């Protein structure tokens, strides 16, 4: 794998872990979709 693909995977894993931690700690499963929206926008802009 090239460096860009590895970085994309690392960022995706960090986002997923952050999503789970925030959702569990603050019990905000309903609102945590905002994290995925921000990530999707980042992915769109990064390409």
C-alpha cells in the first residue's frame, strides 16, 4: 500500500474510535452521526 492509503485507513480508524468513545461516554448515539458527516466532507475535500 502506498502512504496515502495507509493514512486514509489510520484516519478512518481514529474517526471510528472517536465515534464510539463519544457515543458511549455522552450517550449520544442519536447525534453522533454528525461525526460521520464531518468525516464524509473531509473525504470529499481531501480527494
